[in-house]
C-alpha cells in the first residue's frame, strides 16, 4: 500500500524527476575528487570537472588522449606494467593503499596523489575508473612533521646517552647499594634502553625513507635464520603458553639479501605476532618458493590473534599507526618492515586477516 502524501509534499519532492543518466552526470560533475575513466586501450573516455581543474586541461583536451599524458615521464614504464597487471586482474583498490603515486599537470608540474581504482564492464569492454586526490598539503605536513621528529630525536640522543652511561656506572657499584636502590637503578636503566631503541627505530625508518641506507646483500639460508630467531624468541612465547611452529622446508635455495636487515624484519613480524596473539595461541613461520616465480621465495608469518581492524589496513605500514590493543607499541615496526623489504625491490602484504588470525607475507630473491 503506497504511503499517502499531501499534494504540497508531493510537489516539493517529485516535481523535478531525474533520469538515471542525468543524476549520474550531476554527481560526476559535483564530486569534489577527480574522476577519470579509461577504456581497455588506455585512453581517457571521461574526466569530471574536478579532474580538469586538478590537471589544468579542458574536457576536450583530455578525452581521447592516452592516460600517460597525466603520468610523470619517469614513472610511465612502471605505470604501463601496473596497468597490464590491473587489466589481467581488475579489482577495487582503496584510497591510501600504500603506493607513493604522483601525477603530471598540463604545465609539466608534478604533484603527489592518492588514487582509488574501480572498474566496470561495458559493451565496449572493461572501463577502469580512477578517483584521484591531490595530497600535496598532506605530504608537506608529513614532511614538516618528519623534519621536526628527526631534529628532536637527534637532540634527545646525546643527553639520553649520557644518562644511560651514568646508570651503567651506578649498576657496576650496585653491591654498595641496598635492594630498593638497586631496583630503582634497574628500572631506570631498562627504560633508558627502551627509549634508545625507540630513537634508533625512528632514525632507521627515516634513513630507509630517504634512501640513505646502504644494503649489504649476501647469499644466506633463510630457513637457518628463521630457526635461530624462533629459538631466541621462544621465551616470550612461553610466557603466554604459545606455540611457535617452524614450517619452513629445509631444502630451500639461499636468498640474496641483507641478512641483518631481513633478520630485523622477521623479528618485528614474529614479535608482533607473539604480542598480539592471546595465551595458548599459535604462531607459524614458513618459507617456500613463490607460486609462478621460481626466482623468489615467499615468507609468511601467521598468528591466531584477533586480526587487524579494517580501518587500520590502509595505513597499516605507515609510521606511528597503532591499534587499540593494550600491548600496542610505537607504530614503527611495520613501517620499518615495509621500507626494508621495498629497499630490496620486493614487497610485503597482508593477504589474510580476520577474527581467526593474521598473515604477513613478503618476498625475497633467490640467490643465483
């Protein structure tokens, strides 16, 4: 039964009906974000008003042009490979998916962007739709924040070093102190060490971001490294009655990477799994040849924890992002992992997370 409306109300609501095509056009033009549609040949078929203003082109100048006119020249080869991969496996890619992307305006200037991708099938073939946001101000704010943090860290490091040295000297004289004084020195020294690790983590991440870290790759057996780390971290797992399982094959070929940096990546991932997995949980570490690519190994670290909140996933590998867990850290471990793996030309991802646990996965090249 249809609801009753007064003629006055009906006139207000339904006097100007819109066809679906008209409504779609209005939404596209009113959207405060750039929207660009591209056909399966890589040519632009639609650019809304925000996209025109963002890139400095008119609609007539954009439609029919290859999408590469909006891509910086030095990024075009990478872009073409990404397009080919996306065409083979079209999927929705959310905004802030961890990619550092940039775009090119008509005047040649380049600016940082965040891009979300979608797709639709049409009678003429697949059409990909990019939702483009100019994040210049955001990046400038992040750069300012990073500069301030870097300055503060360096200013803190010297006095903290002096404090730690003084505490270490007092610790050597602990026999002359009573038990309460010894306990206070131990607490102060532990906290100074914790602060030192935090400061060093910030410096490490900043160095990786700036590309100033020099890698020293060698051929080594990842299975041996995993076994050593699981043995070293076993006491932490035992405190929570957790099981650490090594499911790595013994006959894997050596990888070619910086062994010390990869060890830190694994230590971060396994340590996080122990931290966020409840008592009696299980942490599994495995390594195997990557499916479809015998020149790479894939390493997985899985847990039976509560999973990762969906709202954290797009920013999971960013600095200072922490969850709501009571055991949360400073939010630098995963940022370090991502930058360290990418410095090797490889990738890290979270292929699985949910209420039954989370898996972190990264790749490494097989040594020739």
